[in-house]
C-alpha cells in the first residue's frame, strides 16, 4: 500500500492542489531528508497562502533553524505557538533558539511550556 505522506505523493498532491495545507507536510518531509533549500522553497509560499497555519509556521521555522537563520526561525516558531500553544516540538525548538540567541530567560520560559 502506498503511503500518502511520502514526498512523491505529497508533491503530486500539492501540484494538483497548490493552495493546500499539504505544503507543510511536504516541507517537513524535505527537512527530514536534509533538503532544506527545497523545504524552504515549499514552506515560504505556503505560509503566504496560509498565514495562520500553525504547522506551516513550525515547518518554516524548522527550515530556518536548520539553515542557521535563527532570527527568522524564532519569528515563525513564535507564530506557530501563538496559533497552537500545545506544540511541544515548537516550544522546545524555540527554547533552544532563544538559548543560541543568548536570551536565557526566554529559553527558560519556553521550557516551562
């Protein structure tokens, strides 16, 4: 049985439905595969189409984290937790970024979530 969440299937679906929220899942797949440029190329326009989609902001924040653009990563992870405060991965990554940006009190606050 084929898995819909494989990158090939997600790409076909997104090409057929360019305004779909599937962009976030595809971007996350490319992050898992280490293809951060491709993930960014998918997540950036996706979040412009869906500016309040928490998982989309998380995916974009993760892309920026892996490309070491911590300021942009922080912005999108903050938006992610603003739209979905129950995302432990986003909180953990946000705490790590705050630590890297030498914002220790914010890092501690994020760990309390």
